C-alpha cells in the first residue's frame, strides 16, 4: 500500500497526526497548502525543519523556548533575576506555563513535567513525565536556591489529579525533613461558575477558602 | 385574538412561560398532557393549584419549604438546633441552597435574596431582592444569635458579582462597628477546570488560595 | 417513601415526566409555579384538567384538535371540502402534521399513526401505532373517496425508516390490485446541507431527483 | 515587530492561517512539530514544498490530482473511458467531488469551480471561481462530447445558492439553442432529517420529489 500513496495522501496522513485533527480537516489543510504561494510553502517547510534547532529545551525547567538573539544557557524565566527562586510551580505542559504567565500573578519558577500520568496505568506515560529530571531539579534548587514551596498546578480532571498524586508520591521522600512545603492550586468557584450547578467538591472548596 | 384561542393554545401559552421553554417544547408538553390518564391530569392540576398553600416561605430565611406533617413556624434548617447560628450565607435562589445542602459541608444558616441585581440597572430587580428583609434578618441575628460571619454566595457571573457588590453596599453600614465579618465564597480551579484554558482571574485566585 | 413526599416533591415528579425534562428543569418549573398569581395557577390547572375534554381525536385522521366553537364530527382538515381527498399522508405524530401545514404545500388528507415502530422490536410500540385504524381508514377512503396515493411521511432516521417498512408491509396486501400508489417523501439535499459532508445515500437521492 | 518574531512565533502564524485553526490550536500544532523525530519533520517539510509539483491541476475539470506513476495529461476521472461524457457536474471544491465519488452513484464528468460566489458581492470571489474556464470547457464538450446535461451541485446555503444563480446566469446564453439541459441536485429530506423540524422549503421539495 505504502508504495501507491501519492504525496498528497502522505501529506494528509501527516496532518491527521496533528492534535485534534481528523481526516476531513487534514484534507482541508492539504488543499490549503496547494493554495500557498511557492515562497510561503518554502517558508513553512523551512520552519518545520528548523524548529527544533531554533527552539531550545531549557535544561532547568524543561520549557521549550525560542529566541531570536544570542543563544542563552537558560530560558528567559529561569535566568530572570527578578523571579522568586523560592517557589517552584510544577505543571504538565508548556501551554499551562503560558496561561499562568498571561495571568501575570506568578513570579516564581516553573518545572514542566512534559505530560500527565493517566489513571489507566500506562508505563509509557510515566516515562514521558520527567519525574527523574524533576527530582534532579529539586535537589539542585534545595542546595542552591532557598526553595520554600513546590506548587502542584494540574487540571482538575481525573488525569490531572492522578498526576498530582504521582508527583506527590515521588517528591515526598525528598522533601521530608526539609522546610519545603508542597501545595496545590486552590479550588473554588471559577469564572463562569453557577452556584446552582456547582458540584459538591467545588462548593466545599469555595466554602473552605472563603475570602474577605 | 384572545377569543379565538382554543384551550390547547392557551395551555401551550402557559407552558411557553415556563423557564427555558420555547414554543416547540411547550407544544410537546401540551401533547404530553393529552396522553395522561384523567387521574394523573387531575393530580397534576391539584398540585399546581395547591402548591402555594402547601409551600411556606420561611419568615426567617425566605426559603420555600413544603412539609407533609404539622405546620412549623420556621423551615427545617432555621429551626434545626444543630446548625451553627453564627454563620449566615446569603444566596440568590432556593436552588443555590439546595446545591449547597447537597454538598453537605455547610452547617450555618441561609438567607435567600430571591433574585439577582442585574448589571443593567433595573429598579424592579432591586425590589425583587429582599434587601430590606435581609437587613431586618441581620439586625435580629446580631441581637439574638452570636452572628460572626455573613458569607456572600453568588455565581461568578456579571449579575452574580453585581449582586454581591449591591448586598455589600447595603450591609456595610449595618455591620460597621460589629465583630461580624463579611466574606465571599472562595475562587479557584473548579471541578473540570483545565489549567491551560483558565482565565487570569481564576489562575490568580487559585494561586492565592493554594492549599497544602 | 411515597408517604413522606411533599406536594412540592410530587409536582417535581410530575414535571420530570414531561418530554425532555430532567430533574433540574423540573425543579425550576415547580419554583416557577410558586411565582404564579393564584388566578394564573388556577387557569393552568383548569386547562390541564379539561384539556382532554376540550380536545377531540378526529375519528378519521386521528389528529387531536381543539375548537372554540360548536363541536364538529371531524377535524377542520378532514371536513375541508377544498382538500384533495385522493391523497393520504401517513405521519407519526401531530407535530409532523403541523410542520407540513406550516409549509402550505400539501392539500391532501392525513393519517396520524400516533408513534413510531422502533427498530428494537417492542410489541407495545406496535400497539401504540394505529395500524388497525389505518387499515379501516384506507378501506373507507378506497370506497368513498377516490384515493389515488398513500404517501409515507416519516423522518429519515432508523425508527422513521423502520416505521415506513412496517406500514408498507401492512398496507401492501390491501392496496394490491387497486390503483392506489404507495409513495415516500423525496430525499435529497435539505436546507443547510453541505455537499462536502452529505452522506452517500443523500447524494444518491439528490442525483436521482435532480430538477430543472 | 517582525524582526523580533522567533521561528516558533512564525510557525504559529503559519498554522493560524490553516482553515478552521485558531491561535490555541496553532500553538498546539507548533508544539506537535517539536515532538516529531527529525526524519518526520523533514518528510513533512519536503511534502509541503513539493506538493504543488507533485499535484497537477487537471486542465479539463480543474481538479487537483496527485499520481505516483507516469504523468498523464488529464486526471483519472477525465481520462476514464467508462465515465459518461454526456453529463457534467459543476461543484465548488475538490472536497465536493470526493464526497460524490465516495457515494459511487455518479458516472459523469466534473468541473471544479474553485470556490463559491458569496452573497455579499465581492469581485475577488468572482475572479476565484473559474467561470471563464467553465465556459471554455463547455464549448469544448459541446463540440467533442455529446454533452446532454450540466448539473449544478452546490450546498443548500446562501452562498451555495448564490453560486448556482451566478453560474446559471453565465451558462444560459451558451446553452440557449442547444439540447443541453441545466439541472440542480434534488432537494428533500436528507439522512437524519426529522420531519417535525424540517423547514417549509425542504418539506415542499420532499413532497414534490416523492418516490415509489
């Protein structure tokens, strides 16, 4: 079969692997490529090929970053002297970091786990999440920075909560006996929450974390 | 026109006024009534007529309640000696009270405002919400019970937040100089929240109210 | 349990049986009843009780109708001398008749089957659909009117198509040897159909029934 | 600003131009590219660059096609001796052709217009649709093939119907005096249509095109 696939079929097959993309959207993407001017197609192709080289995985927080100027050893957050080095927020993905940075209310450092640990036990997931690297990062920070708090920032979903438990189990032996506290993002009513339709867990959190 | 409306049309018109019900659903409801056995239709009609008589508005919390036994002067929550009388949770509607009671984590008393104050200023709304009655209730509780905290429990929506501000403005002069604190339900990630899609306000609250 | 149900609970239970209504909407309906003025509640109750008496099942087409004037032996469609009595359109429900009348393009008579015959064989369904009455109606029309065509008008869904087959099997022996033709509503692109997403069956019908 | 855009930003900007893709999905696509193995990224880039060269616009029907074997002067449909050359189906896009081919019920030829003419008059649209090329194609077919029917196959939407009118106006002068008929795909109930919710136009078509 593979021998009879046309370039168009092959391109559609690539697009089908894009996150959240089905066969129909993949086909539309391919027809979109056909409408590009040659220089646009070339630029897109060039970016696809070179992205990995232009993007660096920060060796400290494991965030992908892409910089136009001189290559730096660490990402812009990790090397920013104004960030509070006593706080480390562990998140699943780069997109979580971006959402938090957009909110402009966190001034500590990050660690990107690179994925979640799904409830349905799948050893591959666990290899994907960088628990070893996280332990290494923690050990360094405990020594060099005055780490005071590790915040677990995961979605309130079965996988998010399972990942929180998984990371907690990994970190507890290391943090035992240190002054570092392990916290979770607070729960409560979020923007758009209707009290009438809120689930018991959310109501409980909202009552416990009430504010003046 | 009104003279030529058939009973079927009139019933459909009644159903159209039911909350969240359009003309098509109203028609389906009318055809559903046609499929009822006479004794079922009679029971339904009897309940519609007598509901108001069988349901009492609690003179203390303004909650509707319906009891099968002997008539009581107060609703089951207000007369429950095990409820913590130092806390008063102000909500918009009976359905909010029900959601909180289902969660089983609140043991104080309630006050049902009877509606929200919409952002688009509408004097009718303000008459609908029982701010006068709320002030009376507070004055009584300040004297008789050892009221310590008034909790505002409104949805995180423009109208919910406007109602919270409105109630706050009403209560502040009364609470000034007392030991009673005015609090809000806590905000944060709610069940199902994806960190990546959380809005800045929710992320901010989640960071501020982080828990061990 | 039934003894401890309050009138409010009983009313909510009635509303839960309304088509497409869950427990939450049922509760909202009950609280809506509480906001009615006594005369509104009484009118609604009166209509619920008397609907069946004010509405008549047409003995010819089995359509429910409700008339404000003098009682007539047949519904307004069946007794309308301008309707084409050579065509009989068999539909599942009163609401189908209403949709077709709104379109204003059908001038024949109807027969309301009263339900569909679901694919998952359920003898109750078959009793609900008035196949016996349909045969009687046909026999009368064959004699008295110059019936030329029976049109099956069912939704294009598994149940609709199964009902069409069921009715076809019932009618074929009766229509055999007569000049009456048995037809189906035409298929093709409907308003809003996107050619790109149309299923093969619809495309096939659209090609077969192309028009000038 | 353009000078400070990183390669990652540039790639995201490219993905944002993909049909139906917002900024968030574009970002996910970019992060997906980061997870590709170098050889996968290279293959994808190669396909993007070379797609136009590997894909040919059929000079007869204006369909894009991509063939792995020897280059042919016409697409596989146009050069297929078994296709009925007396029928020409005019559609807006390649994806429409694909949907019809999947249904397996059309054996004639196609002409791909390359777009729709939107109701809101936009001269660019009209340039995009290949009305000149369509006239040329028709003239050829009228001479060489025994063209008997031009079928307009557009979605039943405001733009689709406007395009049909636009093409009709273009073709009428050419077809006048010839034996070629101009037809439209048939309308009626499509798969999934509920009679109760069908619009008057669809009901009308379904009644007019009823089948035995």
